[in-house]
C-alpha cells in the first residue's frame, strides 16, 4: 500500500447500527475525509455509531480531535457512540490524552487476531 493509498474508510448500515472502519494513517491530510463521512452519521440518533479502529496504523492529534468531537456531539444528542478493536499502540495514545474512559467499548474493544470485518 503506497502512502497515497494508506487511508481508507468503509461504512455499513445494519441492524440499528452505522459501522465505520478506518484503515491506515489518520492525520491532518485525511481528517476532512473522515469528518465528511461521520457528519451525517452523527445526527442519525436512531442508530448506534460504531467506529472500528482495528486497521488503524497511526493517528495524530487532529484525528483524535475528530473522535473527541464525535463523542461530544453524540453525547449531546444522547446517542450511542462506541469505538471498537483499538490497536494497543493507538490505545496508549488515547490513554495519554485521557479519552479512553469516554470511549464506550462495544463487544470487542481491542484488536484481535482476526482480519475480517
């Protein structure tokens, strides 16, 4: 995967949930794309919003900022938001920034060995 192709967002709506998978490197150059994907889902309060980070390799402060803003918006709307399958190196960053306690885990909160989604 080249640097240009190192970021991908996949989305699926199913059974009362909006699922979003992020692959690759989330930095300043990609946060706009993520924001455009998530913005319409934030207001969809009839569905849970689940962000899967299993294939996220890198995140910078702007990426963390997007996750925090989604967390705050969904909280204000009293709507469910969870982050699942957080890679350990990403979780360490979340721990350092203090957001880990606010990220509601879904069934699997840390990345497993499985590669399917």
